[in-house]
């Protein structure tokens, strides 16, 4: 005869999953915030570090500084905005769960 878990065990399992999901939401919000801050910081740089590589990925020569183009800065700002939107999404999700 098959035994089914009691309703108390199922309720306890649901609570543990909810707390794990709340922790993951906070983690994602923090990671997106760090991505946004880093990306906006990179958009303020005037030079970027570059180095030539061989066919197998080994570095060739010395690293050099190259000027950051307008496209680089636009990409960094767009990526930062996307990360900020992700952060706000998860913060709103956390706030909604706190209020319910």
C-alpha cells in the first residue's frame, strides 16, 4: 500500500521552497545591481586594455591601451540599463512577496 505524505510535511516543504526562492530573488537583485554599477563605471573610461592573442589563446606581446569608441560606451550604458531593469524587477518581486 502506498503512503502519501501528510499535509504538515507538504506545508513544511512549501515553506522551505518559498524561503529558498526569496533568497534567490535577493541574490539575483544584488548580482544585477553589481552588473549595472560595473557597466556604468566602464562607460566612463576613455581607454580600454587590449592584447593580441594567438590561435590557441596565448597572449602575444604586451598589453596596450586603446581608445574606447562611442559604440563601446553605448554598449556599456545599454548593458547597465538592462541590468538595472533586472535589478528593479527582482526588487519589485521581493516587495510584492513581502506585502502579501
